[in-house]
C-alpha cells in the first residue's frame, strides 16, 4: 500500500517536471551541452578513452541538471507556500519522498544518456590509447553515482533553503567554494577528497577505485546527500509539527 502510494506520488512529481517550462528547458539544455561536449572531446582529445569521455560528459551534464530537482522541491515547499498552506506531516513526508525518488530517476536517466554519448564517442573517434575501454563497468557505476550525488545535493539545498534562487546559488557556490578553498590551503588538501563532490567525480570516472576511494565517495555521499537532505527535511517538518 505504501509502495503503491509512493509510486503514484512519484509519477505525479515526474509529471510536474515534464509540465513545467523551466524544468523542460533545463533538461533540454543539459542534454544539449552534454552532446556538445561529447562532440568536442571526440574531435580534439588525444588518447581518448571511455574514462576521459565520461569525465567531461558526465561532469557537464551534472552542472545544470540539479536545478531541475531544486525547482521540483521548491515548487511545493518554498517558504511562502508553507506559510500560506496547511499540510499534514504525513502528506508532506510522502511528497518529499516522492520528490527525492523522482530526482533519483532523473539522475539515472541522465547518467544513462551520458554513458551512451561516451560510448559513441569512444567507439567512433580516433584514439591512440592502448586500452580505451579500461574499467568500463566501474565507470558506468561511477556515472550513476556522479549524477545521483549532483541531483540529491540540489534537492537537499532546495529543502534546506526553501528558495529556488538561493538553492541554485548555494548548489554551485558551496561545493565549488569548498573545493577551491581546500585545494588552495595546503593544510586542507587532504580534506578535499573526503568532503567535496568535485574531488570524487574524477575518481568515480577513472575506472580505478580502491577501498580508500570508495570510502571517500561514501563520506561525500553521506555529507551531501544524507546530511543535507536530513537538515532540509527537519527544516520543513519542524514548523508543520507545531500547527
């Protein structure tokens, strides 16, 4: 019963994405820039590999696409809507869950699209690389994780800040700022790979992951997915519990 309700609610949320002009254009823009980058990489990269193509394509797609999840979250949960509309905690919880599942579906579709582009580029572009398909399985898994981290980070900022503009700015500025600062300060460089999404993208798409690399990905996912979304859900639920 709960699963059926979640599936139906997720369909509704995906329908909201499809029906919203901004959401449609963001998806189209993400697909277009991914294709453009794939073509550029195929024409210019020396020693092209599936790993290299995936890094550029998946990274590019993951930059604008999280705005779709931010808009999906703030459509119903911005601060003004919450202050003017009564919503039972149970209904709000189910809607949040559906929005997060919808965000994950969008992420997996985006990852699959990026994988197809990377496969085509690697297959048809000339390359001097000896093993252009090295680590292809790990890279495909990494592609999915890259998009999931990006989408759910965007959703987390939407839940936490309750403003589309503020969440979009934070989604770019906070991870990028932390990455730049931790890379510039000598004493923080060791922290960079454990706390910043940008640092783990290259690892996930390298085709070579050891136990420490997976641990770093796990910590980043915990901070930016679990931690951020949990804080956002608490921000959302706390005022509802007092009504």
